[in-house]
C-alpha cells in the first residue's frame, strides 16, 4: 500500500498564488540547480549532494547563483522582502514552523505554481531527503509561516 500525501482541502488555509508569468533566466537556473539535488539524502548540517539539510540546500543553490544567504533557516528568514502568499512565484522562499512553536525551523524554494494556484516547493525533508512537496499537503499547509523574495 503506497502512502500518498494528504492533499484534501478539509480545514486547510487557502495558500495559493496568482502568478502566471514566465520565469527569468536566473530563476530557471536556480530551479535547475535545486532539481539537481532531488533524491539527495537528508543530513543535518550538510551542504552537498551526499547529504544536506533544508537551509544547506538553499544556500548551496543561491550561492551558486551569486545570491549570498546565511546558513540557518531562521537567519535566512530575515533576508529579502516579505511577500503575501498570493504573490509567490518560482524562486521565492517559503518558511515553516515544523516544531509547533511558531518559530522558523524549515525552508523551501518555490518550484512551480500549478492549476488553481497550487504552490509546489523543493526542500530537504528529514525523512525523505530532497523532494518536491505542495502547500496543499496538510502538514506543510499547517506549518507554513510566510514567504520571502530574495531575488
């Protein structure tokens, strides 16, 4: 029996984007670089394809593209411009409180705005390594705090 993410909209916040434009060259490069890490294992403090954590993925991808960010997700959350979720577009950063206390503890990179504004993001999951998830998944919907634009 395969486990599918819970994408039921019951009791979920409407975390959708209205973005319908084209991605810039810089955003395409960032997303391509992030996608190169898909399948890499999770490793706390790691920053390479042999293992990395959520903020390690972000700094690796953005530093490669000449955007300097701090190492920790809580410090990355202080960078850039806070945006409303409906303004989110590929390349923006999403911040989450995965520990239940409302404090930033996780970060992901917006990958795509799908049908009806569904936001997907690339991130390093502690259990699955680098994967693509959706803000429509119950866990991520409830943990979502805010979005930032650093480009």
